């Protein structure tokens, strides 16, 4: 199946006074690159999240964001650090006396100082947390995979359309190529006659020159290989596995054959046809870069 590497997925779960939101964004990348951002108390679940993603995604730069919200819980309590607050107040009074500034010490001021009031949360059972988070994670992964599949179908249709375009232009090359030899023979005979002032032509020498030209300009092998690569690409698009790297290799080979044909083309019309083919190959290459 042709899957894109671009997509987005989101899943949310609410249970036992907690809600978890998992968001996943993916773009194209040469390999599978996973980046996970989550609260520190969930860090031990990172490996499980990686495994869950690796089971369904093979390539792409994947950014995962896990958000935790505590709706209602008896496991969190605020603690007041008396000693630290005393120290802060002592420092403030010394500043007041030393610099004769207005005394504006207040409860709100003291409470904003670092670590005066802290939140303590009981250590939670990691399996319980995983059971809740995994629901959000799986929903996000399923949405992401679905979006990548839909986008992949569009990529497949576009690539197939361009392959058919190239096939049509190859047919034009096949039709044009034999004419080149006839035209070359006529031009060569005309030029030689002009140089020799209608003297008798050396038919053997003429035949040799034409044979050399025919050998140098022969593109039969390149046409066969280019057609073969297009068939390979179409067959690869039907495989039920990651195909991005294979398509990338095939497109390189297609470009190689097109370049060889262009170098052998001794004809403006043929050169223009090949340029159109190379243009389509480049467009296919751009699409292939986003195939998983």
C-alpha cells in the first residue's frame, strides 16, 4: 500500500479524575525518527509509546505530544515550607531596614516565591496510567495511519498518471527514432554531393558513415529499460509494504536512462520529447520523497 509520510492524529481519554490527550504529527524523513514530549511523571512509558508507534509506522519524522490534566484527585496536596518562608520574610525585612523602603510584604508575595508552596503527588501505578494513556495513543495512531493512507492514495494516483504520460512520450520517441536515420542519410548524401559537385558517391563509405551514426544514436536498449522501470514502479505501488526507498531507486534509474537518450538524441524534436519526460520524472521524484 502506498502510504504518505505526512499526517496528523489525535486521541483523548478521561478516567479516574484524569484526562490524557495524545497528538501525533508526521512529516517525511529518510528513516523513522520519533520525538516524544510528555510530563516527567510519565517518562517510564516512553519505551512503550515508541514500540506502539514502530509497530504501525516505518518511516517519517514523528512528533508525539502527551498532555495530562488532573480534573479531580485526592492524590495531589499543597505543602507549605515554613522554614523557607521565614527565610524569605527575614530577607525582605532586612532589605526594608537597610534601604528604608516601604514595607509591602503580603501573603500573595510570599506564596509566589519558589518552593514556598509545592505540590506533592502520590506515586501512581504505572500500569493504571498506561491503560488510560494507551487508549488515547491508539486512537491517535489510527487517525494518523488513516490520514497517511488517504494521502498515499493521492500520491499513487498522481505517480501513475505521470507514468502514463511518460509512456505516451516514449511511444513518440519510438515513432520518431527510425525517421532520424532516413533524414541523416538524405542530409549526408546532399552534403557530399554539394562538396563533390555531383561526382560519383562512394556508396561503401556512405554506408559506413550511416552505420556509425545508427550505432551511436541507437536508443533501443534505453527505451526497453525505461519501459521496464515504469512497469516496476507500477508493480511496486501495489505492494503491501513500505515502498518509498524502492521507488526512490527506480526513479534514479529512470532518470539515468532519460539522460542517456538525451545525450544520444541528435534531433531537436527528440530532445524536446526527452525534456518533457525528464520533467515528469522530476515531479515523480518529488512525490516519492513523501512515500513511506
